[in-house]
């Protein structure tokens, strides 16, 4: 289907969603769909909930955020369950400005953007439908038309609470256009749109001396005063401030704490009483969620100022720290690269992982426990199994410091260095070493990194490099062992024969001489030691293997090289250790012979087909591992 056809279909869909009727028709609609009358806070919470929630390791994961925000599950759970959920139930937290506080490039703006885009889509769904008085610049709630003295009766009949009063403009229109007949007032369905300034507003502070409060609350239209005769006539007022236009939805208050005080005082009554003052009118009701964001330094400065005490109690602060999981940090980089002009560059496997390791290390505090170092802590946070530690240890580590994730290297710095690597290398393929080198070079150019921090970060780059060395050796190990797969299978069969004899306390028969011999303890231990099986644990491990073989036999399956992950890893490591000299020669020979060349080509093909490398990065990996083995 071409783009013009899609545009036509989109236009048709938009037409189908439109609705217009009288207030009487709207009341019939409310009986059928009472959720239509929900508050702005309730709409946001239901939008998040309707997208789906799953629980992973006791932490709620919201699908609404999962494609855009990574590694912030705990912060998001706190935000949804401690702010959006109670606010949706009309509890007192809805009378607070939501202030997201966190380090630069930590996801605060992205979070607000996700909420905005989500609301735009949600108001086009049946569950998120919003209706307003037609022709009202503030998209006012039609239920404001119900007089105060009838609202208790309305609640008894419909089960819906009404908050807020009819705006000055609609009070005038009700009398002049509809002769006071509330039931005839026209109501329409509206769709939130930041571009059209419907239900979503954004306020950004500028020069306090030149910025006008009208940007928030609207202003008098002097060209109409001659027509209407007075500045206090609502028709002579432009209800076009961000607070007006964001009514029924969400207003983003960018860098709120940089604002002049006069702009902040309007938030006091809006949050507490649900109204604000504009021009020469009575208080104007508004139902909107105000989300602001700031960094920690500005927040500390704000709360230390006694003049701001009245605002302190009207703000609920939600920390948005950096992600602390390596695997989630990788996803952040993948997303940023996808959205850039370097998406076509080949990035060798593990490149982003190694960059993420460095980044996460800069965000962690040194553990207080002597038995855990930073690398172990990093692995535990990432959900990796570390022998001797469990989920309670992770909880204890997280409780040691409250500010973890509020400092360190930001994702944008890493992406900038990756971009720099791509441009400088002039080859459409980069690897982990290229990026680590670039990260190191960039530390001198980072304005906020002190000499002390730089030394610390250089140490983290060295740690990430060591981790990469192990990853690179394993990668080549797997590829080489595959080329010697027959040898691997023979070694496995030999090991299994010996394990069966050991567990059943019988002897083996030598295939050449036919004489009975004891199980080869030396061979079994040489394999088991590769994966850290101790002398005390060998019996249990061998019995576990035998049980697995029996289970496979009962199901009519054959136990093979791929049936036990740890045993396969042990076989690979053992074979690689035996092949180390072959690998050294093969990877470091400048003029390999025909046999060596064949082996190199097999390994390169394996790295390309099975591990995600291209020809350039596979050959770079082999050369690097060859140099590591020759040290």
C-alpha cells in the first residue's frame, strides 16, 4: 500500500472517531460509558495499566514504557504506584506537582515524551475518549455545566463526582448562545495533540525579565476591546496559555526550578484547589497533570531557599536515576544508534556490552562488603548468577547507598564517542577496542571530569578491557572448537564412559588390549576443573550427568554434546586449552600454509554465520586473540 493510500485511510479513520451532540446526548453516552468522565490523573494511570503489566523478580514491568525506557523498572514502579495510582483514586497526591529529578540524559524528558505521545494515541481509543464543550478554547469538561446545587443528585444518579466550575467564557456563552438551556449546549469529542495544543502543553522558561505570565495563563486581546467594550469581558481574552491549553491532559514544565517565582505561584492554587487566576476573572478551573523535571543540584538549591517553602509541600519528587544494568544499557545504545545516521555501520558483537560495562561501573559505589568487588556487583545487578550469592545479597547491596545511579557517565557521552569512532575509522565496522580507545580519548574533552575522576574512569576502562579479553577468547574458542567438533564429541564420549564406570563402580575395558582398567580420574578432573568443579563437588556433578543421561534414555533421546550446557562449556574449554598452540600459530602466522588458511577460513565463516560478525570484525577478533595468546 503506498503512502497516499495510507493517508486516505488515516483521514477516514479520523472521521469515524469524531462525535458531536448536545449535552443531553452526552449524558446518554455517560450512562453507557461512565469512564469517559475520568480525571486527567485517572486517564494517565489507566493508559499505563491498559498497556499491560508483568511482574519480573518481584518488580512490576510496565509495557507502556518498556520499548523506550530501559533499566528503570524500580523507579517507574515507584512513580506509577506512589503517584499515578493514588492520584487516579482522587487521593491527595493528585494535588501535587510531579517533579522528576535525576542526572542529565537519564530519561526524564523521554519519560514525559512517552506520556505525551501515549495520551495522543489513548484519546483515540474507546477507553481514553475525551469530550469537551464545543468551541471552548480550554476544552472544558461538559459536566461543569451542571449547577452546584444539582451535583449531589447527579452523583446519586450517575455515580460520577464533578469537580470545578464553569469558566467565564462558557458561562457567558451558555446565556447568550443557548439562552441558559444547558441540555442544548453542544459537546464534541476531542483528541489530544501537542502540535494542535489540545490537552497537552509545554512550558519552557526563558529570560525572567522578558517572559510574560501570559505564556502560562493567556492574555487580553486588545483588538477586541472596542467590540466588547471591556477588558473583563471573557470574549476579549485569549485563553491560550499553556495552563489553558493543557486542561484535561498534561502540561510539561521544563526546567521548572529555573523559572521566575511569579510563574511558580500559579501552580500553588492549581495543584491544591484545581484552579488558577487569569486576568480580571474569577478563578478558572483546570484538570491537568503537571510534570516538571530538574537535576539534583538545582533541586537542592531550591529547597534550601526558605522563600520556596510553600511550594515544597506542593511538589512530589520522584528520582529518575541512571540505569544500573549492563544488558539494559546495551538496549539504550541500540535504540540511540537505530535513531541515528550510523545505523548502517557494522558494530561487532559485544562492542556495546563492553561500553555498557564501563558506563555502569562509573555509576556504582564501591560495595561495603569485603567479599564483593565492583565487577561482582555489576554482574549481580544485571541478573547474572554469581556463585555464592542470591537475591537477598542484591537487596542488601541496593540498600547500602541511596544515591547510586545519580552520578556517572551518561549514555549520550558513550554514543558521541561511538559516533566519533565511526567517523575516525573510516571503515563501516567498529569493535569493542575501538570504542574503549575512543572512550579513553574523550575523557580529556569532558568538561565535568576532574583529574581524580579521570584516573578512576581509566581504571574502569581497564576493567572493561579485561572483561572483553575473556569474552573475545571465549568467542574464538567456540568457533575453533566447532571446527574440531569431531574431537569435541570424541572427548565427550570418552568422559561419559569414564563417568558411568565411576558412578557404577565398575572398570572399563581398554579398546586395544582388552584388559580392564580403572576410570581415568585425570581425564575427568581435567575437564571438570575447566568450570570450577571442586574435588568435593565432583561426585555430585558426575551423578547429575548420569541422571541426565538416564532421563534422556527414558524419553528415547540420546544424550549428546548439546544436552548439558555446563558440560559442553567444560569440553570446549578443555579442547581449547589443548588447541591453544594450534590457535596461536593459526591466528598469528603472517603467511599461513594451506592447512592453516583452511582452518582460519572455517573459523571466520563460523564467526560470521553463528556469532554476528562480518569479515572485517571476525579477522580483527582473530588477530587480537592471537596477540593475547602470544603474550
